C-alpha cells in the first residue's frame, strides 16, 4: 500500500526592503541594502566641493569621505526629468556614488521584481533592476551601480585630479625677487 504523498509546500517568497523616493514628482524604489546613509542636502556644506566636467552634467559636486571621493549625481538630470530642489542625499554602498533626491517617501517590502519590458532598450536597461508593483502602482527599482559608468568615473576622476592640481598650484606661495 502506498502512502499518500504530501502536498508540495509553496516556495517561500523572497522579499526585499526597498526605499521609495521621489524625484521631480516621480516615484522610484531602491534596495535599502544599497543605501549606506541618508543625509540632508544642508549637511553637504563643508564636506563637498564643486566639480566641472562638461560632458557629465548630472554630476556637479564631490563628497569627501576620508580618502574617498563620492560623486553626487543629480537624479533628475540623470533620468531626464525637470530639475527640482533636492532635499536629501543617498550615500550608496559598493559604489562611489551619492544621489540627490527630492524626498524619501517610506520603506516598503518588495515581494516581486519583474524583468524590464523590451521597450526599455537603451541606457535605461543599466539604470533599473526591474519593475515592482506596490499599492496598485508599478514603479521602477533602480540599480545602485547604474548611475555612473566606468568611463564616466574615469572622466570625473581626471577632472577632479586636474582641478585639485590647479587649486594646489594657485595656492603655492612663490617668493618675489629682491
């Protein structure tokens, strides 16, 4: 006699905590594990400096953290949205990037990450991990590694080094001939 087989247990759904944030009125999500800290834009005074790299308009500031330099990305410009007044900075983990965002909405639990539709066919495929549905709305979940490419990091590093060298040479004191 055969024993009745046990019904298969449903697989436990994998969940992930995400931070919902707004940029120019648009709602986005980012993994909370990708965000090291959230700071007020006002707290950047004194720990950041301006950078001028004309080919990368979305980065205008460098945040100094010990011996590391983090490039501050204006997410409105990055996503091609109207520029808004950012109130917060997300310092990201495992990348030299910080994000200017308008506001943090709340934390949420994401239970499903849907692959991007094929309509996302250019650089936005690098920007987003996928789409998720929360509270009967579909929103993109950004990829923390997708804001700056290796080429952009190289250009920014070169600009920052050149800018520091020119500032250092301008502050060197030279003696006048007697």
